[in-house]
C-alpha cells in the first residue's frame, strides 16, 4: 500500500497491511512518519488488518512513541492477537488462533476445523 504514493488517496472496504519490518535495531524505515500512519488508518472503510511485528514498531527510535500509543489503544480494545484468529464456518463454536505456519494444516485443514463436516452445531455432543 505504501510503496506506491498514487495509491495513498484511495479507500477500500478492507485493507490488509503487512508490517514486515522486524529487526534488532527496531528500524521501521519511512513508517516512522505520522503522515504514513494517518494514511494507513484512514483508508479502510470496514476493516483494517495489520500483520507484523508490533515489538519492532513500538520500540523504534523514530516513531516508536506514536506506534506504541496505537498498539496500546488497540490492545485496550482487545484488537491485538498473538496470531491469526479463525472460526470454522460449519462449527462456529470452534475458534482458534493460528501462530505458526503448521497451524493451518493441524488446526484448520481445508479451511475448517478438525471436527467432521457432518457434525452440526448442537449435535456434536450427541454423536
């Protein structure tokens, strides 16, 4: 989203942001700029999903205070996860948090859960 300045003025229903900076120096490059954070926060109409290493951003020498406030606010609203939260569409009571690449195959194979497809909610405890 931020590599192309011509995109910065556009909105989308859902915006997914990859905060790929993850390093021991806590260097976040041009993302230290308050204007860049403003663009990030103002372009999603319905949902903003940020994936990345918040530790690097919160501890950045340049921009860390600003990013720290954002992550603190998001944390208070319980909008920060230690992985990717998923819910099985066939079994809505089956919720998981995926934090390792292997979790996709182990926890939600084929995009669902480990409960057989024919076990409907409410019947699961009876079968």
